C-alpha cells in the first residue's frame, strides 16, 4: 500500500488537464483582457461577457486559487503574473500556448457550460444524472461509470477503514455505494463489520463483478433501489462522493429520505472533498468544483455549507472524523 503522499501526488495528476483547461478557457473567453482596464465583481463580469453566473464564479475562484487573479470583497483584479503572461499586449504572453495545448474535450465542456449554463455529462446521447435520478440507466453506462468510481474511491476507502470511527460499527449501509469500494475495504480491514451496498440494480450488476474478485462476499450484501425514492432502514449510513453530483435542492431530497427512513438513533458519514471557507483552497478541490459546476450544475462544499445543508435535513454536526488526500470524512447525527 502506497503512502498518503503518493496518493496526493496522483490526485494532482488526475486534475492536471482540467487545471490547464481552466486557464485556457479564461484566455479564450477574454477574462484576463476584460479585467485589464478595470477590476470587476464576479456578477458584472458574468453579465458583461454573457457567461453563466454559477460556472463563471467557480472559474474565477479556480483562477484565484491558481494565483492568476486576486480578489477583495468579490472584486477581481489581475496580478503581476497574469499581466505578464496572460495579456495579449505583453511581450511575454503565453495565452496562445494554453489554447494550443489544452485538452480539447475539457476546454469545450468548460466553454459550453460558461456560455450555455450546462455541459452535462452524457453517454450515448443521454444525460447521466437524468438517467440516475429516474432510475433508468442502462447497464453499459452504469458499468463504465462504476469502474471509474471504483478507481477513485478504493484508496481513500482503505485509509478510512483503518483510521476512522466508521470501522467501529458492526453494520453500515453505503448509499449510492457503486462499485462497493468502501464495502470491500471496510470488510477487508475489519473482520467484525458487514456492509450493505445500496444502488440502482444496473449498477449492482457491476458491483457483483468487482466484489467477486476480492473473495470478500459473505459480509457484503447488495440492495437495489434509488435514493431519490427511499432508503433501507438502518442506523449507520455513508454517502461518499454523492452530494457533489447534485444541486442543493436535490441533495436535500436525498438527505431527507435518509432522515425519514432511518432508525431514531442514526449517524451519517459524508465523504467529500471540502473547500476552505473562502472557496479558494485547496486548488485540487477548486478545480474539482469547476468540473462539478460544468458537468452537473453542482458544487463542492465548504464545511459550513455542508453543515447548513445537513441541518435543514435534520442532522447535527458531530466531527470531521478523518482526512486523506483532499477528502474529508464528516460525521453527522440524526436529530429527532
């Protein structure tokens, strides 16, 4: 098992093309040129350049995190770095290189989201989140997405299975558990625990394949269902990398279903990459936030925003249970 520094390094590799594309997109849409003569609020910039407010705000925060803009009270300014290398009249202009070398698919997705308000992820012409919400995802789409999520979640699940209070429980329900990455790692590292993986039936077909390879099948059960409809009854739940996929009103529906269907004494663990309260750090999470805004019209959370959302659904903050890489595991308890 590699150490956490190695994992952090690979997370940064993962986000690198989107980081590059965010700068390329800002160059292409004239954001640095717009700020050349006068600073601007995020709202005025979006209005003047005819950009979606939510996505452009995420882009500006990402550029601030990359130290290419500075911001005071939501007024954005160029800094010396952007003046030297990202203004066309500068002798040292590098914008053309960013446009030439940007990942074309990511750059186009960012531009589409900024100009049209959405660049929803699609598979074979259908929006993935729409299929997920309706419970109508086809097996091929489910399989492709589930294997991607498995590769992303296996390491942090292994870490938390050894270093957090989630492993102290005898039974856990992983809501939207996808590949079963958490179930596999928790059961592999803790002989006393059993895990129910709750997800769409089409997803669980792939979950079976992945779990079968691990030979840890006797303490993992698969429960088909849709978290927008109902949740299996239990008292310990996990939502890992789920809330950032949905706008807050949809997140609230999921959380209220958990509150309604759970036992009176219940704890809920939320696993997400959290932004700092200024929403400009860590850079990885700022870029991830831009991806979520572009792909799903959603966002990464700050801890305060996450607490406020959970409070609306009837859960109180307990503690940040553990951290690995850019991920935090946060525990909440049900309020009756």
